[in-house]
C-alpha cells in the first residue's frame, strides 16, 4: 500500500495480506486522523476484492482505468506505487465508486454490450456442456452458490448452516482468499461441497489479455489444488463479465463458465429479510442462486440462509451442486433421462 498526496508527496509504504482488510480500513482511518485530509483509496479493475469493504467502512474509493495506467506486468496488476503515482495527478479522471454499483460504476453499458455480443458463443458452449446460467427445468432442483471467499468468519457461518440442514452447495473461491485461508477451504471440501474458480483477484475480465486471464485461472487453480488435490472444472467470471474471446479462453482450459439466474443482491447488504424474499421469490426449477461468503461483511447472508433453505424445502425443492446441475442440464439437452 502506497499513499500519495494529490501534490505528489508520498508517505512510507506498508504491506498487508489478503486476509487483512480490517487492518487496511483501520490504517486508512488513522491516516486521515494523522494528516487531517480526506483519504481516498484508488483501485484498478484487476482488483475487485476491496471496494466493498472499503465503501462499507465509509472510505472514498476511486477506480483508475487501464488507459490511465502503465502496462500491467504478468500478474495483471500494476504495483501500488505506480497506481498511486499515476492516479494522484489525475484524480478528476478517476471513477468514484458507490455501494449501489461497486466496481462497475460507469461500465454497465460496456458490460451489457459485451454480454449481447457473447450470445452466439454462449449457445455453442452450452451445447458442449461448458456454459450454464440455469439448470434444466425438469425437476424442482436448485443450486446454492457462494462467491468471493473463503473468508472467515462468514464462510464458516455459511458452512454451519449448510451442515445443520445437510444441504450441498458450490463455492466459487477467489485465489487470494483461498491462499490466505487454506483451513477454511479444506473445510469446504471436507464437508462435501463443490469448489469452483472465481479468479485470483476478482478482475473485470474484458480488461485482461489472454496471458493475464491465464494467470488468473491458473494461480487460483494452484491455490485450490494445494488444499483439495484437484483442479476446479468450473469458473464464475466476476460480475458475470465476459466477451466472446473471454468465454473461448475459459473453455480452452476445459472449464465451464457458470453464471446464475437468481441474484438476491446480498452483496448490497439490503437486510436479511430482503435477501430471503429475493432468493425465494426468484427461484424456479433449475435455478442457480448467487450469494456471497466473502468480499465484505456477509453476516446478513449467513442470517438469511436458514430461512432460504427452510422456505425452499417447504416449497418442494431439492438442493444440488453446480456440477450436478451441469450434468442434469447436459442430459436434458441430449434428450436422455437424468437421475
């Protein structure tokens, strides 16, 4: 972490790990008190892990887009020093983020255009069993999925609820968090849940080159393999961001791109009751439900999960992992019965 005044003066840098977001928030608060200045955190689009926690803590968060920064190295992120030095003189050109939109502020039109352009490739990959938004509508099955972890204590809270109800789920893990919390990752695997890849640092994928995307996938697979012994076979793109090229590059790894049809918006922390209502109301046969066990305070999600499971069970739903949902969907497309 490098701090730079708008006039170019720098403070001494300091380092912290992926599991120390609370340390970062506290240090920024101390910095504001020490300097008497407003403190703004500047992120780039290759890191989508910090905007949520920082915004929730009341920190001003700005995004520096790639065209304002020097060429990225192979790890897909410029250094903190380069980010600070290039952002400080260009503050009026940075994008201010908000809790309502987060990292995608000012880029929603770009996201929607890329999604429209990807339709033909999505159809092709669906027929190959390498793309999923929703499972087959042939049985009352639903897949619960959790993104952005593992992140104690919230992942552990989710796992406690799933164990209580004996419900399987799928966790799309961020590599930085998997690397920082191997014991929690091991618990996910040992309790029978499925694990997918959610990239190394939660970037906006259309901003990446092929080599940068390869790094995001392979580094995360390595972190997960060290604990589970196997590579994930599914990837969920952060924000659902994709282009035709991105989808093909993911498929080249032999991995299925997995999205969702049910977003209860727990990432926005709308309250426990709203998360429950959204999740249950939007569920249909074959639904894939998007929730989060990391990337911020997920206590509302943990509290909502029991009621979501209870209400869906009362409505006759059974729970499946995403790999099972992919298998059922492939059998449905092939016209063969699935168990």
